[in-house]
C-alpha cells in the first residue's frame, strides 16, 4: 500500500504557516466520514497543496486515484510539482499531472492533478466504455 507507506515513512508534513494546518484534524475526520467535502478558504491558505496529502492520510487513494482539478494547465503542473516535492517524491511517482498534450502519471501515482477539461473528458470516456461493456461490445 503506497499511501500507507507515505504515512509510515513520515513523509506527510503540513507547513504550520498555512492556515489549513490548524484545521487538519477536523478535515481528516470529514474526509474519512464523507464521500464529498467542500472546503472554502482564502487564496494561499493551503487548500490545493495540503488537501491531497490529507486525503492520503485519511486512507484515500487505496482503490483508485485521488483526482485533483485545477482550472489551468500551469496551475495543475505547479501544484503537482509542489505536492510531489513536499512528499519527497519524483513527479509522476506518488503525484502526477495530466493536462492537454502532457501526461505525467504512472502506475504508482496516487494523486493525479488535472485540468477541469481533462476530468470531464475522462468521465465521458469512462461512461462510453461502461456503455460499450453493458452492450457486450
């Protein structure tokens, strides 16, 4: 279990200077007990970089990827780079990203940062595969 290894190896650290760190325990409880959690906070509070790590700590990413969307390609790439760096991981290993024309994920990836458009395209493709499977195609 790669997510458990990250926790066991002590690679999950939360910068005390980020406001979201003060709410870590509360957020972990919410993530563990709810399928959907909406978090609102000021720009720079740590939502984009710390929530994926909290999802890992809460046990998410075991049976599938943790999907993390950003509205722009540059944001998706820089968020993925930052989270990978904070986990002492190479980009594409524990954390990767997918934007138009670039796919930096692997079989080991636990957190996939992507643009909103990529998520919509993947949902549509999965829906079509499911429909084909149901028809026996």
